[in-house]
C-alpha cells in the first residue's frame, strides 16, 4: 500500500527529507546540493530507508539523521 504525505511548510520553515550523509563526495563548483528523496519506505519489521531530515527556519539549517533500525532521530555526534 502506497501512502503519500506532504511535509508541512509554515512561514520561514522548510522541511525536506534528504539522502544519508555521504562521507566521500567531490564538490563541483565548490557547492554540494542535497536533493530531496523522492520516496522513503517503512517496513513491517519497524525499520525504514536510511535518510536525514533537513529543517531550515529563519535561515538556520538543522539536519537530523534518522536511525534506519528504529526510525527515530539519532542524537548529534557531539552529544555525551
């Protein structure tokens, strides 16, 4: 069953689902453009495709990685 949902957009806030982080990338023209994923899958066993959520609000960008085993946000790398 395919279900389509739209992400909320409110004023200066933009939300985008983007691909997982790429450790080794080559920049062309000094910029890396991260494109939105066209599809994500959630599986019956509770797992999901690897992804990140990008939130831009008032010119501040925050990227939250999603754990593919639990579909929950991962803590920041510098969290203790």
